[in-house]
């Protein structure tokens, strides 16, 4: 089929690029604060189909592979942000991603069915030699891909607000066995409240956690929204279908009472599972590369009146911010991008649009099945991000913003503006967040989508 030729061509390009790279092309390599996020140009660092990063061979049943996600990089690395994809699994199962040389955790990062290509973003601590291991929790073989979008500087400095403290993945919630909540499925339009602060190594003053949320055994189509406090935001974290297991990563703020809420938006029931692999230090971030949590809000939805879906094999520029220079306080955004109502199967690539289309994917989807995927993406100087529709059908985009990466100093202001460098970091951040709250109240009315055909 034609779509297979497109996927093959893109994979071949990725292989050629990866073979010639001796180091990860880091956009901000001078961040030395432990736990600060360094953005990189998206790059495929693992592909078992072509021998990228490992031996050219499928991953065996219950097998483990280990690879180097930051080849040639000299900066100390504490954790990496990867999009990991399970390709052509022979049986249903799951993948667990963790630091090499460490015990296999009781946690999962993505779940798959026979023959389905399933991605998920992973933020995982690195282990021995800065390497990462992936375990195949199934009775069949599988190919595995990994694309890097950034890394966190190594070391732990709990005095820096907004810095990441990675943890070995640990299960906090499993309604199938009564862990963290009563032993029963989440009911229709129900709320599950999970205590996370002060539990299992997450300090009481943490601002947010790195959480993988899984819906399993659903009896109807639905979604899960992970958030803190009230009211519930009009966003989604995981979209699921009946009798299928779906997972998605989220950076979730912690409420004043130390809890996180998970809303189950469905007419049926589903089991909920949540694994945590790190937390962000509390306080007001004022250091370059630190995480700024926000209440999730919908920044763009192509299903709204007056908009249209993205066409086959096109690139869409999605405006997340206005041209106000205040938004130069953010070097990257944490977004959850949903492929909604796709006409055929395919993939999405999300990046800042300042380079040619990278040979990576941030989401894979099946026909008529909504699929959500988180990604940390730098913002183009004009305030946009770009999304490529790698399918031969139309697909709608839904973009929810769940956090920001702080930018200090603002080295590259938006086009036609001047960076604010004379005010304090705290003042710049407060100004930017105030404007963000204005945008969130108007939902996606400020966003624009300019689509060009490739």
C-alpha cells in the first residue's frame, strides 16, 4: 500500500541520519543545573528493524534490550524524554522502559494488541553508562523504536524550583487490586482521587509528577483527564476504546492537598493504573530549563466551526501563542496532541518547524480511533509548532497544553519583537503566566492553522 512506502521512506531517512551522527544535536547544551531540560532536534536513536542503536533483530518474548539514547554527548544526563513505539507485536503485551542496570520495575509505559503500532512518550532515568533498557512483557516478538526530544541534566539539586528529580518507575494506582483507590473499576463520569505527595518518595512540597496513566478493560469508548484541584479542565489525557488498553504520559500538577484527580469520561467503566517516574521540585521556577506547571487547557481543536482537518501528507502550523514578546519566557511547551477521527492509519510528527521534517514520529493511529500522545516541543520564534500528518487520509488535531519549559534569558524573541531582559525571572514568568491564563479562558480562539501540502 502507498502508506507503507511512505513509512519505509521515512524510516530509511532516519537510519541514514542516525548512522552519520556522532552526537545528539543539542539546541541548548549549556544547561548545567541538575534537573533542567535541554531541547534537542528530534532524532531516532533506536530502531530494531534497521539496527539503529542496537542489533538488527526483533526483541524476543520477555527479552530486554539496552541502548544509548544520547550517543556522543558529554553533558551529564539524568533522564531522557523519548517517544517509544511498539511495532508489529505478535501477541498482546506491554513495554517497560527503565535505567540500565537497575531492577525491572513493576510498571509499564505502553500496552499493545497484536499487529498494532503503539507509541507513548517516556521520561525515564538513565542507568549504567547513561543507557536505557526496554523490557518486552509479551509472549511474542516485537520491533521497538525510540525517538529523543530532549534530556534532563544529571544530578539532583532539590533547591532549584521546577527541576526534575527522576525516580525508578513505581505504581501508585491500580483499581484492579485496590492500590491507591478502592478495588473496583472507575464508573461512568466518575472521579478517582489519588494521593501522591508524601507517598513513595514524592515529597510533600513537590509541584508536579511524571505520571503514566493507563485505562484497561473499558466497556465503552471514553477518555481520562488527569489534573489537580477544580474545576475539571476541558482536556483529555488518555483516549480509549472498549476492551483495549491505552496509556499516555502526562506531567500532572499536584493539588494543595497533595492529590491528583482522574476523571473517567465515559458511559461505561474502566480500570485505572498510574505509574510515577519522577517529580518536579516545588516553588516558583526561575532557572533556565525548569518546568512550569499549568492547569491543562485546550489550545487548538480543528473540529471547531470554521476549521478543517489536516489533509493527507500535509504539515500544519498551529499557533499556540500570540506575537506578544512575553511568551519568549517559554522555550518549549508540554502538549498532548490527539489525532481525532482519522480516516486511515498513519502517524504524526510534532516539532518546532524550524528545520525540515524530522524522520521521527510522535503518535501512531488506526482508522476511526482517536489516539493521544504527549510531547515536549520547542516553540517556533513565531509562536507556532508544526504537525505532519503521515497518512493518506484526513485527521483532526486537538492540542492541549499541560506545562512549559522556562527560558532564561530569552535569547530568541518572537519575530518582530524585542526580548525582555531587564526584568527579573520571576516577573517575566508571572507576566507570561498571566497572559497564558487569558489564552486558556478564550480556548483556541487565538490559534491559527496554516496547512501546506508536501
